[in-house]
C-alpha cells in the first residue's frame, strides 16, 4: 500500500486542499479531504479523484463549460436564422 501523502495546502485545478476529512485505513478504504474551490464553495472530495485529475472543482467548472457551450450554440442558431430569412 502506498505511503500516505499529505495534500494540505496543495492546489488541484480550482481546488485548494484545506485539511483531512477522513483517512482510509486498510484495503479499499478511501481518504477524503476538505477543499475550497476558487468560486468560494467548500466541498469534500476523495483523494484518488483529486490526484488523478478526475475532480478539478466543486462542480462550478462543469457549469461554466455548459454555459459557454450554450452561448456558442445560441450564436450559431442566430446566424442560421439570419441566413434563412
């Protein structure tokens, strides 16, 4: 089993690790961290997901990407509607 790594104070994407929430002991146990996102939200995330890059924010990143995609789609629809008229 790999040695425990203290992630306190480190940044992963938009998340800053505040402190340890719970440390997994034994096989199959997961370690959780209290995190603070750049947007100001505090959340609890699992160590593996953070260190492997599967989790980069509290969820605000996904919302930002979705909003950007919606804006691009709306612009495209406007161009198409102008072309049809």
